[in-house]
């Protein structure tokens, strides 16, 4: 991996989010404690399980992680 998951996710930020991943990206941007330098699934997943109240479903994170692996891996 070359980019952190957060760095990858920021490509999806949008002023008027039209999908779940864009909403996730916008919320992660506002979350100043998000593990911004992590490339580790377990670290990011655990963080979101305890702190990601803005995430409607962990399935959204899993979908974004799959795209991350396909494009950055």
C-alpha cells in the first residue's frame, strides 16, 4: 500500500454527497481523531466500531476498503 486509507477516502469527499461512501468521506474528514495514517484494516475497523457513530453501517466501510485494496493495493 502506498496511501493511507484516509488519504484514499478523501478522493470521495463531495460538497453534496450522493452516496454512502461520499457521506463517509465527509464525516471522516470532520472526525479529527480518525486514524489518518493507517493502512491497517483492523485498526481502522476497530476505530470506527467505537467512534464511527456517523457511519450508518460497517458495510459501507467494508465496501470502501475493498475499493481501496483494488485501487491502492
